[in-house]
C-alpha cells in the first residue's frame, strides 16, 4: 500500500507543475484546435502575466531533440504569438528555397485564417508583403496589415515566418488593438484637394542640408516639408506632430572631432594653443557648467578637425559614474560641447518656458556673435528632460546640422551642450526652382498617400501623408529626389527582364526572383553584358562573409555601392585597383570573383591539381586556370560546345545562372 501511495505521488507531482497559475483548460483546448502539438513534446510549462490589465498566458511544450513549441495566448485563448523553430548551426552557405514566394504567401494566409479567424476580415490578405531572408534558417517574412474602409493602417499587423526549406510556419506574431477606434473614411477628400490642403497647411520650405565630400561639409539647397505631420483626409486640416529633436548632440560632435585622431598635448603642432591647465580653469569658470573642485581633471587631448580648427577635450571626474566632458576651441576658448551624464535626482520641476530661458540666457551670454543667426528655439521633451535647439539660418534659410543644442534636466541643470558651425560657402538661393516648380516636382516624385494614422492613445483617423517610400527631399536646383546623404535617391523601378518568357534562363531567373535576387532594376535585357556594379550586387547575395545591409529594391546609391566594394576588397574578393563600376566583366574575371566570394580562393590557387575540361584553356589567364577548373567542377559553369570563352563578357542571364547553380547544388 505504501508503494502504491509513492507511485501516485510521483504521478501527481508533474501535474502540479504543469497546471501552474491555474491555467484554464479551455485555453489549452482552444490552442490544440488550431495548433498540432507534435509527437515527443512531452514536457509542458505555463505561466501568466498581466499586460495593460489583461492576462496573457505563456505556454511551452518541449522534448528531447525536438524544437520547442512556445505560444502566447490571451484570456480568451486567442493566439498572440507562436514559435516552433529548430535551432540550426550557423552556416553562411546559401541555398535556394524549396518553396516559392507565392507558395509562402499562401501558406501564411492559410495559417492566419486558422489562428486569427476573428480578424481575418480586417487584414489585407490580397497584397501581403513577402520578403525572403537568407539567414539561419532562411525563410519568408510575410506581413499582413490591417485594412479599414479599404485603407491600410500599418499600426496593426500580423507577421508570419515560413521556413524556406520545409514550407512550414515556424513563427507568428499578432499586433492588433481590438479597442482601437477608427474614424469613418467614407467622406475623405479627393487627392487633388488633398494636395491643395497640404500646400496651405503643411507646405514645403527651402533649406540647406549638408553632405560630406572628401571629409568636408558641403551645403546644398533642398525643398522639404515645412512641418512634420499629415492632412486630415476628411477636414483637410493639418495634424502636425512634434518635430523630433535628438538628445545625442554631444556624442555627434565628439565623434566628428575624434575621427581626426588625438594629438599629444606636448607636440610642436599644438604650440601656441592654450594649455590643458588653462583650458580646465576656463571651463571651471563657466558657472552654468557647475564644475567644482570635487571634479578632478583626468585628461586633456587635442584634435584638429577638417576645418583646421584645434580642439581640446577635457575629462573631469568625481567617480567612475560621475564625470564631465568638455570640448573647447583651443585658440578661441569657444565651447563646442559639454556632457554631464549624471545629475542629482530632480526635487523640483521646471517648465518648458524656464528651460527655454536657461538656454537663451546661455546662448546670448557666450555665443553673442552667432545669436543673430539662430532661428527661434525649438523645444521638446525627451527621456525626462527638455531638449532645446537653436538652428542656424543663412540669409533666412535654415541650415540642417548647424546650430546649438541643449539638454536640460527637470531641475534646470544643463546635461549637455553641442555647438556646430561649418565655415563653408553656401550656394546662392537665386539659382533654385521656384516654389511652384518645387511643388510640381514634390507631388510628382514624392506624392501623398492615404492611410490611417493614430493621433492619440485610442483614436485613429484617415490622413494624407507624404509617401513613406520617399525621403521627401527635393533637390532645389533640379527637382530630383535625394537620399538623406545628398546623393540621388534610388528609383523604385518595376523590374522587367526583356524576353524572359522565351529565354533559356527563365527557370533560373524566376527562381532567384523569389529570393529577391535580381540584376539591377527597370528593363533588363538578359543577353546584354553585365556591368561590374551589378555583378558585385549578385556576389553580395552569395558571399559567405558578412556583407553590408542595403535596400534590395531599387538601384544602389553611391554610398551603398562604396560599402559593397569595401566589403569585397576587405574580404579578398577583389583588389581596390580592379574597382570600375561601369565596366564590363569577362567570364574568367566573373569566375574569379565568384569563387573568392564563396570562400574557395585558397583551393583555386593550388598548383598542379586541376584538370581542365574546356578546349580553349590556352586563352585563359594562367593565374585563373584553377578558378575556372574549380567552377566547372562545382557545376557553376558549363560552357558551350566544349568552350568557355574566357575573354568574352559575361551576360546578365549567365551571371544569374551561375548564382542559381551555386544555390541549387546538393
């Protein structure tokens, strides 16, 4: 009898663990109606927590050598998130997916119908966003957005991850506010009237932006939105949002100066500048900085910036956590930056007007020669502090990235100051487009889009806002759309492979398109020779080394192209002297770059081990013999009637076939 009691107790113990937090059986039943609990997942755990007044249950099934099944459900049994991911060894070798993008989208939609049937009618299932990710493991990220009155609201979304090799859903996340209140969109104004209301209530303005060329600041004129916000799609009124003002101005200044590298304080190059001792006394004498004798000087370093100005950086410290940093012009003593990360806990709370006044008093006292060129201060609240920005104006035109920036805590202490003032020539505004022409270009190239936008904690209204696919920055001289770095923005062109339906590469080209792997954008003739800049883009997709992240849908910007080239040079794929973006690529060059990109350079350069199977081996560059032989052995290339034609240029089609052959290998 005693033995029987012990057995019963052992059987009962796991039940007590499994029934943690009094999990209702109805929730388990609801989940099992939608999700199959796989064989071998014998260990079950659960717990609960409260989020925004609602109970969420976390349920987990696990088993030996089985991917764990993790589910979060609400008190009604609605599945909020789902994960059933098999941990795999990190492998940078790329393979083609076993399912197509269309199949992944269909699988995701079927899963959503099953687990989110209560909201399926409110999701845009006709045009989900499906993006291939070649990570570990590779898969398709399918995103469904909420749709109300035929208008999308991207604040509520459902994400589904479909494994590219198994075709199974392995992750799911639902971000959907059932309590959201949507204003009616039945009486929205038409697009033409929305444009007029945008002109009246938001508008565009002429301003100077800055780009860096050869480490020098170069201002240029742009037209961009005068206010942050949108147009109410029913009333036409402006819904202006507070302009974002960052709190990291000090660190921007510090990074900019440190790029030049520090110089020793005793070097002859800095003779005639104020000494570290003089600099620290000057900083201590600025009462607003509050650097008393309890802060001991730790270091004084000199820098020379791109304007040939000498700066001195001082660090004072009371402890490891309590320190102050100051950057001064080593000749004029002008304060460039100040940072006090640790301030006393606030016992009082100043108003916005008081914070603004503290900043204005300092600016007038110490920056009098610049003050007339400051715009009216902008103020915002961020991270429990006030942020005040005095933006520079040049002949009445605001200049982005120049001016004075303060962060002030709620007790009125200055936490940080940053000051930037480029000594450069500014282009004349007389050479710019007229405002009317700028608006014409703005609406043609940027445009407005109709969407729902959240305006407070609950209410969501239809609005017209500038297109999210554009920067909204217009070159004030040409009307061209610019990227944030001042280069021409990518053109989101429709991809069209000319003659694809009857081309010998149709199967390979179509399969790669499912992986978002393309040659360039726009109308692409498959039999045309590929340019080097388009070929390296393909190499980036199959490289076994870490490559820069870039936007795949559109032409590469100059910055992105430079990043790709730098990565390939660093990884030993090509020499810097070989960079020629608009040049064509010979077939033997293409093989060399490809073999190096996938990590076989050392093998390809072994001597005396390869047997060539092409009849024109005598035409090959001797140092590339191993590369071509290895590519043939790996079935990356086939040739034509026994010939490789090493000196001919590689075509768009054959470059895609090489990528396909590599990703489709066993």
